[in-house]
C-alpha cells in the first residue's frame, strides 16, 4: 500500500482538525497501518497559533478513549500543499482559504471531511456550538470513511 500523508485543517487548529488528527491516528493504529500514514493538522487562520488543543476536544477524546499528545497550533503553508497527499477541511470557509493558498488546488488534494462519508456538509465548529459530541460523531464518521476510501483495493 502506498504511503499516504494527510493534513486536517480547520479555522484555528485547536478543535476540529486536532480532533480529526487524533481520531485518524487512533483508527490507523487500530488497523495496524501506522507505517502507511503520516497524519497532522493545521489552521487556516492565525487566531490560535501556538495554542494547545482546546480543553473540550481533549475532554471528548479522553471520554472516547482516543489518545492525544500536547501540541501547538500552526498555520498551513504552501509547502504543506507540496508535502501532503490530502488536505482535509472541516467547512466551506476552510475550503475557500485552501483555494486561495493553493491557487485553485491544481493537484486536487483538498476535500471536505464529510464528503468521504457521502455527506456534502460541514463539521460544525464546537468553539461556537459548544457541542463537542456532535463534532466528534461527524469527525469519526468522516475519518472512518476516509480510511476506508484510502485502503480500498484498486480495481
């Protein structure tokens, strides 16, 4: 299986993208595919650069038994576009930011997370909603579908 490099992005890189990063790492580890995937996350905006994962995200990950590590939010760069195979966004604003950063995504590397689950909709931002349960459910659904899509045998 070809090595896959995934980068999850959201507005500030403290709630949704970090949740997706750690959920995907957990799914990959449980599938025994840690050597096949490189997984990270980044922000589209600068609001939270340097901040650790939001306490609500940490609380939900602990509740669900998903391991995580301390980290510092960082902003996506144009070098990330060259480095990663997939850049997975949480909402339309992130996709617009990615279109600007990547000059229209000529390599077709960007997608909304829930598109992989057949649902063209956004993962709600718990920074605003306060609902980390709903965000987790969507992130898990999207990450499971993404993993299935990337590990499906070629026809």
